[in-house]
C-alpha cells in the first residue's frame, strides 16, 4: 500500500498558532521531575490526545537509580523587615530553587546570600536552578536585585513538601500495521521555560494528534517524561519490549529562531540518522549535524550501551548555546508560532520518509527500458520538473537491485526523497518495478 505524504491537506501555519496557544496555557505551571505540576500538565495534554498516565512510587529501584520523593510547592517568598516581599514565587516560579525543602525562619543578609542564585552576565534575568537529589533550599533572582539588597533581617518562607509519592509520566501509543515502533520522547520537568522544553511538549502533542488520523506503517509511541529519571524509569519498566523501537527522536529546544541541529544516535548511521540528515539537506534551511556524545537530553539513556537504540535528538539551537537557556528570558517571546510550524513540517518530513522507505527490484534490468512508449516522459510542468523526474526514474531503475532503499537512492542521487518515491510509484504502475517485501537491512 502506498502511503500518503503526511503533510497532505493541512495548514502548517495554523498548527503553529495552535501549538503556541497550548504553550501559553502550559507556561505558568511550576513543573519538576515529580509532583502536581507534572500531573496538571499531563491533564491538559489529555484534552488533545488520549494519554495514558503512569505513576511509579517513591523508592522504586530503576537500574542504578531510585525514584525520589515527590516535591510540591504552594508558595514561597522573602520579606524584608518592613514586611515587603522582595522575592515572590507567585510572580515567577523560577524564583524558587526547584525541589527546595520547607523553610520558615528569619535570617541575616549574610545567611540569605548563601541561598541566592544569580546570573551576573545577564543581570536582568532570573536563572533556573534545581536541587533534585540533595536536600537544600534557595531562591533565584536577577543579579541587579541581588546587588540592591541591604543589611536587614529577612523572613524566609517556603511552603513546600518533600514526601513519599510518585513519579508521573505520560504515554500515548498509536498502533500501525507493524509492531515495530517510532519512539518520540520529550521532557516535562521544567517550569516556565518555553524553548526548553514546552516547545518539545507541544510539538509532540500535535505530531501525535496528526499521526493518529493517518494510516501508518509503523506504530508510534510518544513519551512525556521527566528528564533523565523519566527515561531511565521507562526503559527499566519496558526493558523486554524496547527491541520494538526501530527509530526514535528526542524532541527538545525546537521553538526558537535558530538553525536545526541534529545529534546522531550512538549507532551513527541508523536509518533515523540518515533520514533526518536527508530531510535537512533538502529543506532549504541552515542546519548542523553533530556526532553522538554521552551528555545532553534523554537520548543518552536510550543510547546507553545496554540498549543502544537508534534514537537521535532533533533540536534547533542546542541547550547551552543560546543565552536565554535556563533563564527567565526563555519565555513566550523567544518561541514563536512560525518557528514551531517549521519544526512541525520538518518532523512530518522525517516520518514521511520512514513510512515510505522501501526496496524495489527492476523488472527490466538489462539496459534502460524505453520510458517514452510507456508515457513516462509525458508529464506536465516546467522543463526543470520534467528533467528532475526523468533523472529520478533513471536513478530508481538503476539502483533498484534488491539492495538499495528509496532513501539510499535519494542520498546517492542528491534528489529529494519525494521525487524518488513518486518515480518508483510511476515505474511500479507500469510494471517496471516490483516491491521487495523481504527484510530490509539498514
């Protein structure tokens, strides 16, 4: 069965605007690796896709890690001796050191400064800091605010809890013709940060919503998980089934104006690696390809040597390479609908190749067949279009020897995958090709 182009009949720009609206709804929520913020986020996502929510209890052993205590926060502030709130969590949830333990006491300026975090190089921005696995408390403020602090007695109040609970993550499975899966993973643990990683969350939601309406060759599994501990947990709980993952992408930092960046899987030349690179080379946009390194996002867990799954990471500007990263400047101004729409289009192009990548066998392999008598030169379009289509047919005929996939032919010819696919379908209809339904080796 020929698969349709996954972009057919959709308004990419409108989807970009819809993604931005969902991002705006999720932006105020204080998320962490556990807690009510994650559950609230997943509840909103469930309005768009039928997400399955999993709770893994505190203390559960997941390989070398243990599910931590659950953290929740209601309020936090610092008051001066006049009773004025000089730091207020309710005005910006980045003000709190994520996973701060409860505190209620009066302290000196000297002691307060030991629990304050700033960003001197960007003095107007609030940094984002965490203390997941070491009990601590603190506040994040702009450096300008820090240098304005005066000697005084300060009241510190943090209404939080760190108790036995659970780690919560979401999962959405779309069944295709095959049990082999495409894994899409994004992290849900950041509070009010848009590019890292509300952009990944909302893009995954809308990709899942779109794919659920299509006839698919592969099954697709979308994971909405806290960073690091979430992927470790999922891999531990699903170790017996991870062999079904044939292609995978971690989605992160996908909503800014920067060029696309693809981090290869540990396998280096897995089909997903070659597919993403093929799409980016034919996208008309600037891009960068980087080799796998064992730090970054959750691809480092999926690509750990005990699993070595074919999972890469597709981003725009990578983490740490844009100044707004992990600061209050990673907001709704940094991420825009048009950038999200472009990212959505790139991901659909990747899925389109995965869905349509096949091998064919030339049924007239001794010299070139006469294409004209079969009407294969009589095409509408400009001279350039005709020439490209002619070249694509010749490439497909020559390389359809049972060893090359359509992606191989696209890579070797330098022609767009859709041109190669269309040529193969035209040649198949004329009886010059037959599909090789044997196992494809990549």
